[in-house]
């Protein structure tokens, strides 16, 4: 069976919305293991940017890597879309402001990080 495990990942969003840190994300894999301490921050354009956990002591080296870029893009998109849905619900509940959501929702129409940016990041942390 050729099943992509990323299609079944459970995404847990812990909202923060403090300065550039928007959320802490945990990725659950079929109840077998979790990848914790992923982040959603603002990118250089102020839009949501999903990032894997990384080690500052080793020059921000990533602790978790998806080997195929297209799979990483799909996972990132799913995570950010779930974040935006949960943020919108919290806006409706009065927890966060409509302005915050409006400033972030444009992500849906744009690729929030390009392959060129990913390559620059890879070269920086390698």
C-alpha cells in the first residue's frame, strides 16, 4: 500500500497571537507519534508561515523535514488553513479582533513562502 502518512496527520493548533508568534502546532501521526513545537509566525509579508521545530543552538537547524517539497507545501497549506478557520471562530467568539483575522486571511490567495525562500532557508541552516 502506497499511503502518504501526511494525508492522515492530525493537526492541533494552540493559538497564541502574540506579536509575530501566531500559534504553536502539534502534528499527530495515527496515534503513534507527535511532532511538537512547530510554529506559525508571520512571514516577511505579514502572512502566516508554518515552520517545523528547529534548534537555535545549531543555527536554527530543522528537527523535522518533509523530503518532497510538494508534500511540504500541501502540509503547510493544510496547517495554515486550519489555523485560519480556528482563528475565525475565535474572532466570532470575541476572543481576537476582526482586524487580526483580516490581516492574515489573504494567505489563501498567495503562496506564502516560495521555493526560492525555502532554498535560502535550507542553505542558511545547512
